């Protein structure tokens, strides 16, 4: 967010529908009010070496995706240009 903005981090637990009151997943949401990601770029943000910045390697989200996947989790992204981005990480407990 080069011009400032708001960053929000939230977490919650999701239970297993088969077992009452048993939490089996932690959900972490990271949201910003930055410039957002173009819809045509969104499917590629976890690809190695994909970047739209003038600097960096394009490995950060790719490595993050692999670490989460190796822990049997998943990461999802939603974004709208000019409004910001939300990353949702789901990990088994």
C-alpha cells in the first residue's frame, strides 16, 4: 500500500460438521485496502517468478503457497482493483 491504507488480520476456528464442538481448522484472513490485483493476474499470483513489481523475484507467494500446501492447508485470494485484496489461509489444527 504505497499511499497508506488499512491492513486487517483476523483469525477464526471452523469445526468439523461430524463432531459437535470440535474445531479442526484455523482460518487466517489478511486484508488490505491497497491497489488490488487485476483479475487477469489473480490466477497466476502463486506461480513461481510471477510478479508485476519493478523489484523482487516473484517467489514470495509461491513459497508461501507451497509451505501451506505441505501442511495440508490452502491459501485463497480475492481482489478488486482499487479496493484491495484478501488472502485466506486455512490450516488443519
